C-alpha cells in the first residue's frame, strides 16, 4: 500500500503546528566517529548516558524498528535584544528565559504526530526533543536545516544558532532533502570567546570545561579553576553564540511561549542569596531553570557574588556556610575567601 504521506505534507504539517524549520533525511545508521571521539576523550563529563545509549544514538531503527525517515525540526527562541544586565545580576542563557522548552516542544510534536496519523493511521512515529537518545544536530544537518558550527551548535541561515531541535522518526519513506554544507569557513570567533576554553577542537565541546554543563548539569561542588571563570553566568552560557557572525543580523522570531518572562533574563543576586525552597518553587517551576534545582541556583549565585570581589555580599554569603548542601557550602566558603581578600 502506498502511504498518503509525502515530504510536502509532512513539512506543511510541521510548520502548521508552529515549528520554524523542517527537513527530511533518510534514516540509517550514523558514522560513529564523532560520538566515539567524545567518549574516548572524556568530553561527555558526567553525562554517562551518552555512552550507555551509544547504540540507540547511532541507529534510529533501535528506537523505531523499521524507521525509514528522520524528520528534523527546529524552533527559534531568538527575541529582541534585552537590556544589558546590571551589576549584581546573574545572566540566564537565552533559551531558558521563557517557559520550559520541553513542554513547548512536546505539545508541538504531539500535534504533528496527530496530523500525520490522521492522514495515515497505519504510520508509526517516534517523536522526541532532547529527552531521547537521538543525534538531533547530526540529523538536522543531514536534513538541510543548517550545519554544525565550530562551537558545536547547529547554525541555521535564517535563525542562526538560536534554535531548539527535535526529531520525528517515521516508518514511511519520504523524499529526502540535501544535507547542508558547512559555512563557518575560516571564522573561529567562537573559540577564544569561550570563557573556559571549552571548545577543545572546532566542532567539539569539552563539557568538563563548559559553563553550561557546570551551571546546569553538575551537582555538588565546582572546582576552583571553573569557579574563577564564572563571571556573571548563573544558568548556561551563550558566549560562543553571541560572537557568531551568523547570529549578528538575525531578526527576532521567537515562539511566543519562549519569550523572556519578566525578571528571568538577568536575576538579581540578592534575591537568589535569600532564596528558600518555597520561593524557588514559585518562581522557577515550569521553567528550564528548574533543571539546576534549588541548591544549584544558590551555589551559582554564591560563585558570582564571590567572583565580583564586592564585600557587600559578605553577610548574605556567610549565611550559607552551614547549608545542608555540599555544593552550596563549598561555594560559600570559596566566595568568602574571595570577598575577604577584597576587604
């Protein structure tokens, strides 16, 4: 039986539910070279799932037996430029300034699957965004959405790298798009822009040095050499993206639910250093910042305060020296030592 699904219908349905970019690639096993290099070098840091789910990441048929097509999807979160953060504030990565993108992507994927099922009830799908072992950037490049830049991000011509990615595996064969050529050329602006030198080689990020990893994924204490490079980064880091020429002239085109919420782009340290679990739940549940958890946000705020060298933070920092959380206690002690040096 010939499926009533074709590339044109799938792309129209994806745009109709709100995705900004969509492309099609033929499903099949991926070259393991890039992933195996990350694992061999230890660049995955504590994210052990990259290795334990290696086979699933490299072969979509392990996630959807009989998979024949990978539909790559992208959603822009680029908003108008926000006012620069003021002294005494912690900066939040752009993608985390609105609603938790997992909920936004999940609803759009659900709508897309419903549209495809209505057209072809026998079609089988596997849709995911971030949570399943899928090589989203690789599939996006193969499907023609953009290319993997030297900073390791997927860069699209229309939206730059300010995009969130998803994939939909399909057991129907669709006409594939041409893969996207690499367009970084000789530009290496992102390499020196990284505050910790985490771009090990062009295209590969060493998570053991990446502030996004340390401020979001890592639990507990943070090494002194990383703490000293925190700057004002509270949650994530966009430095290797803000310097990218492809992001310089991109028009605002964010999904409405990803638009920055009031007070969520740059957050005053004083409020964070007075934070309690109830206030944390009220302010951050339902946002991507919840990924860092209560103790992670407080720990990060302490490191920013300590790195500022401003003695005015001493009383608020000292209050956390007896915290029940190891990482918070260590951050408070580190910060007090730095603040003590300044007077």
